[in-house]
């Protein structure tokens, strides 16, 4: 997980391969990122135009990572908060349970 030794951006980069396949309920993730001002109207529209869920997940992760630590941290908070609705339970285990503990998220900002 993102902790004092690893930035949120680095964590997402390191777990991207697993996240891109286990993220689900992408409209909920996109809406939360929009509400937190991580994505703008244009980006939301572009994501809606993506043909597959895999492509949407890939774009979400790539764009958030490119926006830096603050955006990456927001995505991690969203995934943690709504984990049951946004991460496939079978694949999420490979991301490491300790990686999603809320008490570790606060050290980033």
C-alpha cells in the first residue's frame, strides 16, 4: 500500500497490472473521481466512449497515475471506501490486505 516509503502514484504503478483486471463498477469509480475534481467533463466523456471495461480501467489508472500523488491518493481512498463494489474479491486478495488499510492512507498527504 501507499505508505511513508511509497507514494500513492508508485503504489498504483506497481499494482496497475492487478488493478486493471480486478476493478469493477467503473461508473461508480468515475463518478467519484469526477466529484473529487480528479476528472473533468471531457475526461468523463472520453471514458464513457471506451468500448471495453478493460480499456476504461486502463485509462482510469493511467490518467490518475499521470496526474500525480494527490489524484492517486484520491483513487486509493475511493477504492478503499467502496471496495466491495469496486474490486473483484477474488483478485483483490493479490493486492495485499495490508495495502488497503485505511490507517495507512493518511500518511500520504
